[in-house]
C-alpha cells in the first residue's frame, strides 16, 4: 500500500461519499451514481484502496440487538508511564470484545476507552472480570453515555 501525495479530486470524493453511504454497491451502481464508466470507476476505486484512502469494508452491527446497548466512556490512569507499561496496556485493552475504541491520550488521564455493555450490571462484570485484572492501572473514571448525538465510522469527505 502506498500513500498518495496529491490531494483527492472531485471524482475521488464522490466515490468515497457513495461508498460511505453504502459499501455494498456494485461497481456498476457506484459508477452510475458518480457519473463514470464502470471501468474508470473500478480503476479509481482500486487506486483509492491501493493508496490507503479505503482501508476496508465492514458491516455495522446494532449493539442494542446484540444486548450491548449502553456505551461507557472510561478514563484510565496508569501507575507507571514507561514504554513497557504503555506497550502492554494498549493490546490488552484492544483484546477485550466490549472495547470499541481505545486511545492513548494527553492530559490528566492516559487512556480514553469506549466500551459497550449491558447496563450497570454488564459494566460491573466488565470491570471485575476484565478491566481490573489488567495490571498497571492506578485509577479509572467512567461516564455512561446518555444519548449519542453523532456516530460515524470515519470522517465524511
């Protein structure tokens, strides 16, 4: 995979916008929506993939139907800040299925983590059975999300 140096042009952006709306479009459907021939559209889409603008295609799941309707934002402080502690905690968090996102951040806390759980009982199980078993965590603070105002899987082009 290479990184393209030139900025995206209008056709690239059209393709990306349509794929963000519906990644299951056939190439023929995509070509029609963006006003290109099927061959040109296929080549352009493959180039966007090769250049790293498109990193994958996913199915978005309904967390409520999966029994994980509640989102908790968790701030974590480590007891040490050496390379070993930082290198170990990230992958351990990423391995937990409830963890949707985990960021090493600047500021008062070391990590900001977004988890999906089944209510307060589900969150307590996550804390006791998983998070608290990870060594090196000094402190955590959690906030239940009351309502999501915006959620997109990537930046809109």
